[in-house]
C-alpha cells in the first residue's frame, strides 16, 4: 500500500525557514518523480515544485523559485522541501504527491494527508 | 504558462442527477488533462487521467471527455459521496503543472 507522510510544518515568522519532509512507502521510491502541491485556506491547488526520481532534475513554480529547494534521499525514501524567506502568502497546507508512472507523468496518483504551514508574526 | 479555467465555479444538484462541468485550457494540451476530487479536510484524489481514463477504483458513473482546449467531467447519477470540489490539471507543458480553480458540487 502506497503511503506518503508529511512532517515538519508549523508556525514560522515572515522571513523564516522551515523544512518539510515526506516519507514514502509501498513503492519503488527512486523510480518515481515527486512533487509538492500547496493549498492556501479556502483556495485551490498550486503546484510548488517537482523532482525526478534520481533527484538530478528539479522544477519550481515562479512564486517560490530562489526561495524553496526540493531534494530527495532515495536511501531514506524521503522527499524534502526547504523553504526559506517565507512570506505570508506561503501559508498553506502542503501536500507531497507521487507521479503516476515511472519517470515523469505530471499525473499525481497518491497524495499525502497534508501538513499545515503558517507564516505569521 | 497554460491557464486552466473551470466552469461553473459552483454547482447545486440532487442525488441521482446527472451533472457536467467544464475545464478549458488557454492553449492546446492534447489529452494531457487530469481530474481530481477533493472533499473537505482531505487530500485530492485522482479520478481521471489522460482526459478520459478512469483511475483504478473510481466508479463508472464518472466519465471524462475532450481534447485540445475543451474538457468535461460528467457524473451520471450523483451519489451522496460525490459532493466535493473537482479540479482539472494539465500535464502537457510543464513546468509548471497548472490546476483549474475548482468546481464545488453542492447538494441542492
């Protein structure tokens, strides 16, 4: 059974940093690209960042480019999102999501339960 | 970036009704269109990929169609558990992956 479990969220002041983790199980982790998708309160879904299975390719939304860094540790079956210079508009529930097919498909067939990030002074 | 626009933004219907909602892309995305269902407090769930292929385990009352810039999601006979928000998402030109703003399906 595929499981994705996010951790690391919480309250941070504007300008602060936070690192999210997503621990995966139930599939051959290194074969699949992974993404982070966020959802601000009462709004829709926004793709934030993606990473290839090997970790050699990374992708970012313009809204977070230069501030967020995605990475993965295939030995630990975990994907990370390092978030720096956080702004009020980064406050959201962050989901990690697994690509549907080996390689990259940009179709997300499994999602974590989400982790809340609050940015406030 | 490809913009995805869903209509209507909200929809009221009754159990047993057939409903259809629309997603339009700002330029052609072939059939690289996915639909997700999200219930309050839950993560999104993949319903349909490739515009018309039902994800494993999704009831057959859900169907998708379309190509290029115009896509539809239909539910043939609404069940109580279908009341949720539905999002379309393109995976044709990435990054970035882009989502529509959602259609909220409510009970009449």
